[in-house]
C-alpha cells in the first residue's frame, strides 16, 4: 500500500501524484491511517512529517533541503558544485558582485531574492550567493540515485522578462514539459544526484545551471515537492511503484 503525505492539504502536485498512483492523500491532522509493515508513505515536502513506523517513508526528513543556508552548507560539505555564498555582506569581496541576497531562507519560486549589484548597496539577509551566468537552467528529477526525467527552463512565449538573472514563473520562465534529450555535459546529472544524496533524500527536483564559459554545472536548490504535470506525475509514480515492487521482492527473498 502506498500513501502520500502532503505538505499542505491543497497541494496540486501531491494530488496529481496520488491520482497517478491511484492512492489517496493522508490527512495532515486527525488522520485515521494506521501504518503497517510493507506500507510506503511518500512525504511530499512536509517538514513535520510523522515517523509512520513501521511503514517505509520516502524523504522522511526534508527540512535541510527547504532551508537555503542549510542546503548550501550540506552541498558544500559533500563537494557538490554550488555558487559561492556568504552569511555576512561585509565578507563579500568587491569582485564577487553582483550577488543574490536571500532574505527568506525557506522561500520558493524566487521569493525573497534581492539582486545586489555592488557593495555600496546594503541589504540585510541571512544568505548571499554569487550570481553565476548561465547558458541553460535545468530541473533534474532524481529518485534513489537515478535521474528519471530532465526538464529545461525556458521563456514563455510572449513573456516580458524584467531581469534575466532571475528565471522564475513571475519573471516569465517555466520548465518545458518535454524531456531534454541532449545535455551539454554529464556532470549536470552527476551533480544533481550528488545533491540529493548530500541532503539524505530519496528523491528531489534539482535545479542546476550550466555555465558554458567554465564548462561547469552548479546546483541551486533541491525541491522536495516540485510542481508536477500529468507526464512528470506519471514518471514519479512509476519510480515509486518500481521501488515498492523491489521492496516486495526483497521481503519475499528474506522470507
């Protein structure tokens, strides 16, 4: 049996995944669900996910991935390629500008980002990251150490871009639905897989940029409840079902 535990009851992506798996969402509170062995609970971005013992939980701890500073510290420790970052603006060398001041550590979709072009502009923030030029930005969907789908971020037709440094939905960018068949370098996948492992996650949508000048991939963040469309929901569902089948096979062998 597979269940989805969403970070909020109205999560559209959690509902799409549940539909693709033909299962129901668990209630965040007052749930009557009784976990059992061989059940699998998919934690869809909930930082306060219960243990659900003795069921298996995919992504039992997502808090570090949702905090931008904790994410960067974990990725740095694991030698994953990330932009340079600082926690004090006074420590940023003049030649490092422009930087992104991250005023909200648990924001998504670019919320709380302030572009700081020079040290003359003071912005109070808990995290500052160096702006890295990118020729492309990708979302690499990783499940259990494997890439299961790769998307590219692109400008929406007719969208007016106010700032090309920030490529989010409100600035006219979306991840295109079709899979990217050719990547500039295999390191894009390798860095995404390494990022998910560094954060001790079972799955995640990893945002990776590619700098063509330095021929280098940089991880920006890992999403534990990324937006899904019908196709990506089915891809995640297949990965989860394959995992469940493998767990059943292992249990049968043990018995």
